[in-house]
C-alpha cells in the first residue's frame, strides 16, 4: 500500500460497528493506527505495549498517567508514551475518543 486516506467519520462508524473499545484501521509493518474509546466513568484496561505510542484526543476529557507523570487528555492533546511504560487513562469525565498511533505496528 503506497497511500490511503481516512475520514474521522468513517473511522468512528467502523468503531461503533465493531462494538469494542479499540478498533484498528491501519496496519503496515512500521505503524498501526486505531480509535480507542473510553466511556465517561469507564476503566482503561490496557497494559504496557512493546511499541512506542502517540495519542491524539479527538473528543472528551480525562487524565493519562504514564509512569510517574500525569497529563490532561482533552480535545487536541497529543500525548506520547514510550514502549513498556505502564500507562492508563482515568478520571474520564466525558467520553474519550483517542486516535492511537503505534510504531512499529501493535503486536
């Protein structure tokens, strides 16, 4: 695949149809991407990954703890977490929709 385009609306629709918190929409060897949704008051069950990760907050409000640091997760936030670092979203007061970029692709 040389190139591909996505619309956030199509990604949201595919996520809704999947019925899971996580819906991957792109996978190549060096990168994967998906939409992660945590409902208001919901738990984030993720554990550390073997890949570096970047989050882009599309909508919602919460907090990300990564290692011993805390970051506000709000619309427009771009958050980086290095591979193998424990991290979780919490205090989700508005449904959180986050584009997730893994490099290399999530295993």
